[in-house]
């Protein structure tokens, strides 16, 4: 008994006082008209007088539970239970767990309140909302509609997409007020956009509230970040919002700096993992509340809830970082395309290279090309020199040190005026088979998949599994195949020994440099990790080109050209003496595209070839993998579209126990198979629906052995 309950003047120990107080408490309890509700079950609590039913999406990312569930709203939660807030509910209670007309029991899980309703479609008793986690509405109708569209496209669940779209709650960030929105800025000058034939017109359309859609082939050099910033500023000047998605934090920092220099502080939010959970959630809330109308970020920012979205930008869409590794594994480019179509806003896909998907957007007429003139390309691009097999065979230095004389000379001359970049393929680049005479990739006659012969086995297709014992090259008729052994690390070490007085810096997976100073140095980097040099590199070497081109991937040529152009764009222009040497066969299509600096033409030719062979993106494709029996049962039970074609199954490489693993690898030590399912244009939605139903049906029956489904896999061999 606390001192507040003692009578005045009493010592709190009187013999007759304690029974009187206990009697008073009992009488008070008996007179209570409404029983006190038990938190999280709300047993006996009154329901909300208006709209007593809450429709909730629960955080259960399994396909057979991909639906909304109805819950009763207690009167105590009536005010806080608004659409879009985070809630906690009890899930999994059976029909027998009903007390007082209300379902009880089950496990507490998180969810989002979608809407309030007067009645439920479910005729049985409802469980009550356990709690409203926060009164902050974080899931609006626009974001919910986008998440639903992404889940349907990728045969996934809405809950999984919402896990990607809505960041985890941070109470301290949520308690702070967001800043007041700033007035719209004035429209910017075209600046370096004037170098493009339709650049000034594109900015003018954005500033006047238009919705142009463009595929932008950016000129080499450091100006691309400032050009994106000007496009964002033009959109803000029209009173609308803008969203920019870049592949990594380094690119995000460059656009962030360009926007700050152009518009000042407070007009945009930076959403990257490096910011930390509290700062990132505070920035996300500022966007959700309308305090900030522009967003720059990496992959997760593709779902940023920008108000009145007027422009969606994606930079370097060919970078694998844009592909989300978590279910349902959407690609940022496709998510932004969905947003542009749904919000009817402007769209800008930019890169110094060009993907086949970008070329398809232009060919279909959905987007217009935004290109520089050839004179501008000649001024900005470096000089490209090639070294092929014939040159290597005649070169004494190349036979001794595996580097041609022209490469040594280029490095020596470049080090007189600045740093020199050396790009070497990273470990893990495994070349595919090709004709020894003309280097034409070896492909299956049935499905045009790549041929392989792992561990000296019989030659067979990596897609459909058919053997190819009598293979002959379709280009020259030769029956001899070739695969190159990669020695990039040793080559880089020899370069360092050859120039002992020059500092050697490395940039790769373990340590990625952002910038290097403008003084002589050798910068050895793996593809994608090249640092920016102040003033540009004096020269660059692109080594072991055959290893880049020989990867067992449909995108090998496109990816090699993208990596080369990304590195070459960091080199000074031809007028300033910039030179790039690529060690690869000069007759190959990607090498010729690099020499001419014509990534758009290369993408157009690749697109035409894929259309003839029925490859993505002209067709839609899904990869299904799992143990042999489970995969066979899944394919047998799936009601695929009539025009679907199944390629395979074929065995997948067994992941070594204790070895390194990448997202999507099979469980260590287990033998899995993979089948590819291909459908023509127009049947992609039907394929995703069929795969989702088959997976949901399998999981509802108890699942058994796991089966993985991925729509639009980035790597199909």
C-alpha cells in the first residue's frame, strides 16, 4: 500500500484501516459497468462505432496467403487506426479459438492497415487489432498500387514487395517534425544539355509540366551528374516531384553534390544505406510528408513515395546492382517504367552505354532517343586502339609478359601527364566456348543456348540440355572450340613491377576507391570499381577482353561493352591526348562498337538478333529451379500458357560447402536442376500468373522440397 492511500494523520499500520481499503477496492470493481480490456486481445472491449472493420495486409510473404485479412477495431484504437499505419495483429488462430464472439489466439505479427470498412466479407468471428504501432501513415494508395503491380509482374507476394518499399520504423526519426517545404525553384539553363540534339527541348518540356520519355546516351566525361541535376531542377520548377535511382553510393554522392550545387540544401533527399537507419528513415518520412519533392538514391529508392511524381530517372540500367536480390527480385528499371506509366510522368533512362532493353523502348516508340551529335562524340571520347590475337602472336613482349608493346608504350606516355587506369576482369569470369577460328559463340541448334563442356564432359547446351556431338561453326564451318584462361591478377602484378617508381593503387571488391588525384599513378581496378580521376585519366588499358566477352551469359557482349565504355568515359578526350587500349579481337562486334563509340548501334543489332532467336527482352522468360523430383512435379502441375516453351531442365553447378555463395546459389552440396520457360510478347502476365498459382498451390499443400521461381532472370547463360 503506497503512502498516497494512507489516511491523514495515520501511520499506515492501523489494524482496521487495511480491511476497509480492500473492501473499497472490491466494491469499485463490482460497480464497473465495462470490463477492462486485456491489451492485444481486447476481450470484452467495445468496437469502434463507425467503420469497425480494418482490412490489413499481414507481413507473411507466402503466396497462398497473398490477400487482405479483416480485423475488428476496438474503440480505444479507433482514432489511431487510420489507413496506411503500421499495426500488430494476431494471426493463425483456428476457428475453434472463439470467446465472446471474437477470435483469439495466434502469433503476433506486423502488418499495414489498408482501409476501414463498415462490414466484413468474412462471415465468421473476427480477431481484434492488437495494437497500432505508430499513428504515422506510411502506406498510401499510390505506393500500395505500385507494390501490387510489382508483385503481379514478378509472381511474388504483396507483403514481400512492401518489405522492400517501406523502410523499418525508427521511433526517434518519426518523432521529429520534417522541415517546411521550400518554394519551387526557377527553371535552370540548359548548360551542358546543349551538347545534345534535343537536350534543351527536353529540359523545356519538363519545366513546362510535360511528360517526355527519353533514352539518353550520355557523352563521356564528368558532366552526367550535373545534367541529371538540371533535369530534376526543371521538374521541380514545374511544381512536381522527381526521383533518381543510381546503381551505387558513389554515383548517388555525385548526383547529390550536383543537386546541392545547383539548388542548395533542403530541396532533395538522399536515400542510401550508408546514411544509417535513423537518418534514412527521417529522409524517407520527409518525402512521404511532402517536405521534400526530389529523391536521389540507390536501388531501394525506386519505391520512394514522391508526391506528384513528374520525372523518374534511372542511371546506368545495365548495372547488376539495380536488380533486387530479395523476393520477388524486381529490377529498378521495370519498377520505374511501371511508375511512369501509372503516374503518366516523364521518364529518363541514361547511360554512357546502351542496354538492349533501352533500345527496345526506343524501337517500340515508347521513348524517344536523346543523342549527342557525332562531332560532340569525337571531341569528348578518347582515342581507342585495339590489340588482337594476331598482334599478340607477332609481339615478342606480349609472348614474354602477356602484354603487347602498344600497351607498354601507352602506359609510359600516359604516366608523363597523369594517372593511368588498368581494368582487369575480376575472379569468377568463366569464359564460354566459341569457334577457335572466328570467335563466333557456340550455340545450340535447337534453342540457341550456349554450349558448354564442364570438366571435359560431352558438349551439351546449358539451357535445354541437348547434346551437340557434331557441332560446326555456323559462320566459318570450323569444328574446333576455344576457351581462354584468365590471368588478370598476374598481369596487374607485372605492370607494377615494370614501373617501380610509380605508385600502384588498387580498387576492387574489398576496397573501392572513389577518387584519385591528378598525378602519375597506376590504378588497377576490377570492372565497376573504377575511381574517378581529377581531370580525367591520361590513358587506360582494358585487359583480357576475351575473358569479358567469353562469359557464359546471353549479355556477355553487351556487358563487356558497357564495362569498357564506363572505364573509357573516365579518360580524357581525344583532343587532350586521352588513349584507351583494349586487348581483344578487333573484328568482334562489341570491340567495333567501342572503337566507333557506338553503343546505341550495338544495342540495336543485339535487339534484332534476339528478336530473331526469341530471346529476352523480345520474349519473356522465367527460371524455375529446385531438386530434380520437386522441379518435375512443379512443371507438371503448372498450368502454363499454351504458347509457353520449356527449355531443359539442366543440372546446376553444385555449390561447394564452406565456399563463397552469391544470392540465388543452390544450397551447399545439393544437386538442383533448372528449367527456363519462354513465352512470346503479350504472354508475360499470363506466365507470371500461372507460376504464382502453381507455387501457391504447392505451398498450401505443405510445400515439400523448395522450388525457386524468378521472372525475368538477369543471367540465363
